[in-house]
């Protein structure tokens, strides 16, 4: 089984940054609180839109929206 490159979103507090280049494993400085990987750029863009435009959703509810 080969590793699949994904489009990553890095969450760090209220910010949410997308990588528009697919990677096997994300590396960011400073290190993000959490990473989410998506198979397509379109999926990652939808998740980033949720992250950026629904800042009042926090905790577990925010994570569920991104999945």
C-alpha cells in the first residue's frame, strides 16, 4: 500500500491555513495544533471555508464540520 498525498489544512487556534500543494505529511512552523488531510483540493477548500466563516463554532462541533 502506497502513501497518498493529501491537501492539508492546519488549525492553530482561530486560524485555518490550506496547502494548495499535496503532501504526504505536513510540516509547518510554527507547528499547528491539528492537521486535517483531504483527497482533493475542492474538499480542502470547502473545509477551510467552514473553518474561516464559522468561527463561533468551537471544540468538537468545529472538528465534526471539517470531517
